[in-house]
């Protein structure tokens, strides 16, 4: 599971989304809720996430 943007999204917008998502995942209540839903929340920068999506 991840957040996706259009391919031509401005880098600043992608960075802002990434920081917001990482901040949310840093909150214990958010992490606990996601874990209760069966996920393993990990904040991953856009570049490595894109590569992981390509690999999978």
C-alpha cells in the first residue's frame, strides 16, 4: 500500500506528501491502528518506493 501521485507531479508536492505521511506514521496511534488492520507501516522516500513498485 502506498500513496501515488501523477507522474508529472511537482517534486515539491511529492516531498510535502512524503513528509506529511512520515509525520502521520510517527504517531503511535496511527501506527497502532494500521497494525491492527494487518499492515506493517513503513515511511519510504519516493525514489525507493518507485523502485520497489517497479520490482514487484
